[in-house]
């Protein structure tokens, strides 16, 4: 069966095919979803964001963070509407599939997959840094142990994994609160501006030591304070009441992340030194050691408990990539064996295969390079998801929308423009990272162009949504 308008071909599958690809319903309410949203991102508060100080100084990082905070807040408000209207495990891929057809859906889903496959590898490197501070251990064995343990927990079951993740996230959030309380009395704004000024670039000053271009270069690292919160809609099929729980969960998560992100940006360099923090492997710990001492109990506490923050994001993004792979595979966009679920209603191979790829990437030890690669995929998906909102508002004004984005298409339009700017910034930071990401993306696009678009599954939820929409349009 072919679709002439989108140049794809569909295959009918047996009822057994979909029965073997079922997720556990009702595993998450809005509180678990909010926890999931925070856990996706919270590792970014503990490590990674501070590389933006190296790229743009405090001023460049501050401006970049404000711009990205606007982008993510507007995007979250956009996704709150889309996820309550189209609640499937495909998340952004599902929204783009509805708005732009199979090609649009696949390009979006693959970009999300690029982000979620690479982000855990970067986090594994940062986990190694924290474990090294505590135990003097680092490298491949540490990375392998964390991948094996947390993929194993996910294989146990979604409900169990999400509850464990919620506990880990709460511990990590407690560490950030302790850091904030301990840091405020020692804050000195003069510490924010001690990075040497590069007088050879335009606009250089103590506020912008790398000039105007530093703002641009800091964007990927400002994104690290919010990156992956958009993964909440991937839990839609495992949510008790997506229409109510999705908007409440993702918006609550974003509010918490804005508070945490702003706090660490000001306080970590503000109690120590922006210059010292710009390439520190564990900036919150390093900042506390500056004012409380190398072996102080509070620095040790934040180091130990801060590891929970990295683990929370590592753990939850494994969940995210497995659901994205599951949805794309179930619909035939990726090899179908990846979406098969077992007795625990968990997609086994969708957890294991990307995990192996991520582990191999972590062996490079290039955490900052992988951040840029993850951002490359993320920004493409952001542009596609916000564009989907704009198109669906125009194409399907009667679509049931339990939650409506404040500001409508203006809100999603602002997020769309900022997504394009953020995408361009990856080439400023590292052309090598951008090119490697582009190669991966091109390979995935070629797979769809030459093979999988001829073997899509007609009964997959995202494809059935499209069939129903077409039938309604013909009736009207």
C-alpha cells in the first residue's frame, strides 16, 4: 500500500505484531512526569554548563543562558499542547509526523535520537570525573558499569524504573539546594569577571572576554542547563491521563530547571572564580572547596550526592532513547526487532543497542565534544517540533487541544527562530562535532530514503492518526 503524496509504502501487519509491542499503561502521573523532566536535565547543573564560561566568559554565558531559557520555556509551552493532543510514545516524531508527513516525522525522530544516544555518553564521562574525585577510579570500567546497571534497571520495568529515578532526582535536587544555601553567603560579583580578555576580538571586555562571538559559542553549553526536558512527552503512552498530566508535568519541570540553572550559573563562579570554573570537571564541588576547604564535609557531601544528579540524567535519558527507538521501530522507520517488548512491557533491544553505541562513544572521553554533538541533533528537533505546532494550528484548528499554548503560534515561532540560531552555534564551537553529527544524520536519512520508507507499518499509532485525519478531511 503506497501513499503517493509522501512517497512512502505501507505494509499491513498481524495483530500479534502490535501485541508484542505494548508499553505499560498508567505507570506515571504528573508528579512522576515532572520528576522525569528534571532528571533528564539535572546533570547539566553539576557539570558541562561551565564550559560556556571558557567560550564566552560570564557575560557571554549569561546572555546565552537567557536566550536559551526563553527558547526552552516557549518550547515547553508548545510541547504541553502537542503532547496533550497527540499522546504517543513517539513524542516529537509523532507531532512532526502529523504536521509534515512521514519525512518530517522521520527527520525529527532521528534528530531526537541523535541527541539522546549521545547525551548519555557525555554524562558517563562526567560521572567518571565525579567517581574519580571520590574513589580515584575512572575510564571504561566505570562507564561500562553504569551503562550495565541502569539499562538493567530499565529492563526490570517502567514503573519501577521511574520510581527509582524519582528518588535519585530528589537526592540530586537536595544537593543543589544545599549548594545554593552554602554558596550565597560567600558570593562576590567580582569573581565573575576574572577571565583574561582577548583583545583581538570585537566587543571584548571583562564582561565579554571573548567578545560578541563568545555569546554565540556559549549557546550549546547554556542549553546543557535545559537539554532533554523535551523528552517528557515520550512517556505519553505510559501516563495515566496524558491530557492533564503532560502539561502539568513538563511545565513544573521547566520552572524548577530555571531556578536551578540560574542559581548555579551565578553562584559557582561567584564564590570561587570564573577562570577556575571554566574547565573544571566538577564545578559545584570545586567552588565549595574554594571557600570551605579541599576536604570540607559540605564539599564532600555535594560531590557524593551530586553524583546522583549525573546518574539521574543518565538513567532517564536511557529511558528517553529507548522510547524514541521503540516508536520509530514499531512504525517501521527503524528495524522492527528494536521495538519488541517482553513480559515486563519494556523494549529490550531499544534499550541495549543504543546503550552499546553510547558506551563506545564514551570511550573517547570527550565530554564537551559530545555535548556539541547532542546539541546538533537537539536543535534540529526543536525547530521541527515548534514548526509542527505552527503548522497544526493552521492545518487542524479543530484538533482537540486539552491544553493550549499561551501566545499560540507567536510562542512557538520565537522558539523556532531561537532553535535555528542555536543550531548554527554548534558550527562555531566545534566544526568537528557538527560534521560528525551531520555524517550520522545523513546515514540515517539514507536508510529511510532507500529502505524503510518502503516498509512502514500501516497500523502503528502515528500512521493511524494520519489515516483518521485524512478520512475526516474527506468526509468534511
